[in-house]
C-alpha cells in the first residue's frame, strides 16, 4: 500500500506542542503503531522514516513524533527526563485514540525502546512491542556524557556534546534515570515482545538485549541485526526490521483484508512464477514463486515507492545466486576446500562502442547495451590459480548463459476470466 505522510501535532505532557508525522497506507490500515526515537534524535532520523514507510507499505499506520525540546517540537530539552518522555509517549497514545485508533504495536529505538517498555503495561490496546538497540537500564544513557557527570552533580547542570550537538543536562535527569526499574515494567508488560539488537552495537551493548529478553514473559523473540550499527544507517537494516515487525505482528493484530489485487492474483492459481500488480503506488507488484514471495517496485526517483527490488535488480540477483550455486557445485565436485563465496553484481547501460571488455559482437551493436559486472568475493585465502578457475566456472552458470546467448520469450494474452 502506498504511504501518505501527514504532519500533525499534539500537546505533550508538559503542555509543549509536539511535532509528529503520521505515515498511513492508502486503504484502511489493519493496525496502528507508535514509534519512539532514540536519545536526542528525532522522528526524522533515517531509521524512523524507513521503518514507518515500510510498515505503511504493509498496511500498518505509524505515528512518529519528536519528544519535548527535540526536532520540531516545542519545549525545553533541559527540563525533560526519562519520565517526561514516557509521559509524552502516553500523550501520543491519547492523540491516536482521539483520532481513530490507539496503537496496537509499540516500537522503540534505543532509549525510545526503554520508554515503550516502561509505557506498555499501561496501554491496554497494545498487543505487541518491538525494541531496537534498547538499553535494559535507563541509567545506561549517562555513558554518553560520562565525562560531564561530575560537573552536573556539582553545578546542577552542564552543557554536554552529544553527536556533535550541544545539550543542557540537569541533575534532575540523572536522578530520574537512576530511579527507573525497567526490568520490573517488562515483567508486568504481558505483551508479545520482539527484541532487535546488533552484536556489534558499540553504543548499547548486546548484553542489554539478553537482560530485556530474560525479564520478559512469553511470547518473546530475539532477532540479531548482524553487522548493523546502532542507528541502522544502512538502508537494508532498517527495511529488514520493518519487514520483520510487519510479519511477526500478524500473529497479534488483525491481518489485512484481501484487496481486489489479492483476489485477482489468487484467481490465477499458484503458478511457478506469478507477478501481479498490488494496486499500491504506481509500480508495486507482488511476486510469488511457489511458497516464496516478495514485492517488486521501482525506486522513488523513478516514481515508485522503493518497497522492493526493481526488475533489473532481480535479474542481477538471479545472476549472482546462480553464480554462487555453480561455484559451490564445482567445488564439491572437485573436492575443493572453498570458503564461503559472495557475488556482487552491478548493472548499467553503456554505449556498445565504449565497452572495451565486452565481446566483439556486442561492441559492433549501435546505441547502448546492458552491462553486468560480476565480482566474486571469497571469504578466505584461495590459491590464485583457483581464483582464476572460479572466474572461468562462473561463466558456465545457466543464468549467465541465458543472458549472453539469448532466450525465446513467448507472450500471449489469457482468455477472459468469468
């Protein structure tokens, strides 16, 4: 479903006007979610935007807002603390209740994760809670300005530098975070929980995920974000989190009603490959491959919603997948101790005459041609002669042969359906 983003605002716990964005699918949402951002971040941090957009594409409307004194919200950040953040969160919940539907899903990133864990027991409509890189102890946040704690204790407040920006932290903030008992709140939550955390998170260590998980009662799940940084700055990490939340939450919130596009696709039967428009956005299509499925789309720069790979990305992925499988079959046949193999594929359109490394028959073609550059990466040390052989064997992969030798594509129109 294509998302539309609406600017909204509401009064926070202290009376300050809080800025928010409401990301909604085009049709009736199957559920609503509330997203709480990380410490000193904003609703517009990349992870928040990408996750809200992805959830909207899965039929989940998501409200993301700036806490008091942050982003575009009014108020004085220096007067805030963890308790006031939780109170702001409850104000957001009330706004959602007053405007159609309370959140069924809470999502919190970093300290926002601790906030949703603290607030969840008091929101009966919430069925599921997801945390991303969340600390198990709110006092963990003071590690961000540990060198300034003595000054804050002595003078009652101090200017601290956080992520290249200057903030005033008052002693009441330290006193408040020290008084919280998140583990007790988690234990009384009685909501489904999914904990996302990266084992290489240098801001909030992975041990926090274990503490949160152990404090929660079932149903609970843990998902490792292997290789991800704390802020999920890699686009694929944020999209992965959103897709996991959308799929997991279906057990706890209503599933989307079948759309006209779903009914049409189902009427065609489960063919080996079935691609059908979803009716969402301009280009989005549902791709079904036996028991597997994904969305295909175009990037936003081409008028799409970027909810899935573009057609040429899928073609490049097919080449890469076929290559890894062919190399593994070769290694097994030759009894080679070949480490893990990865393949990167880049696609571009180039003038045939400028493609010096292309076959001669291609160089003679007029205009532009499609050029795929495939690079084989091996995870360990491999003899140079073996590496050269891998390049040779890669050219024998069936998809490579199809792409270079050509294939017959027969197109016909199906008879009219009843």
